[in-house]
C-alpha cells in the first residue's frame, strides 16, 4: 500500500466510509494511533460502540506512550462517550496521565487537576471537532461561546487590542497556536465577551471544544471547577492592578474629539512625506495615540510601518487645525499596532512629542481649550504615551 495515500487519509483529504477498506489499512499500520482513532470513529457511527471503545483505548495508550498528552485525553473521552466508564476506570486513567511529563502549558495542568467526578462529567459535554486547512474557526468581534483546546494541527491567531482595553496585557499581534494551546475567553461567565482575535487553521486541526453554557452548568455541580477554569485562563494575570501612579496618569490625560492629521517625515532617499487623517485619543504633554481607519491606510505606507517594527522611530508632525488656526507639534512614532472599536479596525500609532518647553505646552492647552475640543475624562485608547518605549 502507498504510504502517501495513508497521509491523505490521516489529514482528511481522503475519507473512507467502508469499515472493510479502512480495516485493511489498519492491518498494515496497526500502531498508528490516528488511524486507530479514525477507524474507531467509523465504528461508532455504525453503532459498533464496544468495538469503537476498544480501538479508542488502544489509540490512547499509544498517544500517551508517545508523549502526546492531550491527544490521549481527547481519545479517552471519545471512548467514554461511546461506552460510559465506571468511576474506578476513570480513577485508574487519571493516575496514568498524571504521571505523564508536563510541557508546562496551562492545558496540561488543568487536565491533571481534575477529579474523577469532574473528568467523568466533563467527557459528556466536550466536542471533538476537526477542521481542514484554511478554515476560519473564530471571527474577530464575535461573542466568545466556547473554550477550545488544540489537540493537533496549527492555527494562526491574529490579535487586536480593543480600543478601551489599555490596561489589559496584550498578546503578540500574530501567533501560531499548536497542540496543548488553548483559545476562547469565556470568563467572567456573566459577560458576553467579544473576540479580540481572528483564528484560521494552517493545516488540518483537531480541537476539543467545550461550550460556555455547559461549563457554567458544570461549575454549579462541582464547587472547585470554576477556580480551575480561572487558573487555566490565567484571568488573574490579564489585568494589571491600577495603582496610584496609573490613576495619576489618567488625571493628566485628555481625549481629543476633533480630527487631526499626522505627517510622517520621509527618510533621505524618499521624495514625499506621508500625510494621514484621523483622530487622537489620550493626549498629554508627552504624546498621543493617533488612530486612523485601517481600510484607509494606503499600501504605499506599509514600508514605513514595517520600519517601525524593525526598531526605527520616524519623525512626524502632528497637525491640529480649526478654521484658519493650526498648531504643529513635532515628535516620533514609537509604536504601531491595530486596535478594534465597535467592530472596526484602526491603525494605532503611538507618538511621543519632542520635549516641549513649558511655555509652548501651556500655549497648546490654552489654544485647545479655547476652541472647546478637549474633554478631560475616561482614558480610552490602546496606547498611552507613558507606556511607550
């Protein structure tokens, strides 16, 4: 038999619905855990539940022997969904996988922390789902409705900061999710949390997915389960405590409700400056956060923005105009990222002003207040000058 064909079967490119044909492949590769699991899935679909459970059990043993911890757990739960186990069997399995070496990721610690009763109830509500390459599994801005564990495969997660979440620890703009990673911000349970990421499969991917409402019901049955979910999601580390210095910074910053423009000064080998329209938030005497709708940012600007990521800090002029009056302040771009506000994506540029003499700083605020567009209040943007590098 052609082993290339086996690869197509394993990645889902070829689907075999015949137990006889798939059985021939299994005789050729009896120790391939993924093939054992595919065969067990087909047995379960055809109502051969005990036979399916036996093959799931065999695949689980191989996965754990090979150090594929979550694959082993996911396959064992599929076995228990086919044939409900006795509590003693669950306890024996827990003792086996708790002895497995840990990769240090929160997912492994979570599964190892479960009691037999928790694991037995959990296996009744999990969903084992597979996606081919190139499928969107989570949309930006959608309500988070499930907690997901990556069993196999890879996904690309593109993260965006919500414009109001400047105090939230921010993930890398793009990262690759691999086995034993998790995604899905479902806590606090009382909130409808909007997704700050867009996730697409890079190859065939298997997930263990648990719906939020089912987790909530499980927390009502098992008193310690909610704490384990919180530890898994590391909620305690997501938000920074607001100390006195943070509150003091808030008192000194302003929101600007009028449009402004930013002119990026070209390098020596360029011929024209880049001028962008947008608006500013979080203005202080040290800098501001400039926001412009991402769909209006021209492709020709990308070279400059890539240079920012490479450590360059282009010089800019911030231009504030009203009627026949205008004010220009020089500075540097020190940070670039994308943020989300009401479902729209904005390019966010963190701009630090050049040192302003006290007289000029005072003149600026006097000018701004005289035309009535400075509103001291809630600090909303994603970048604050005090946090700029």
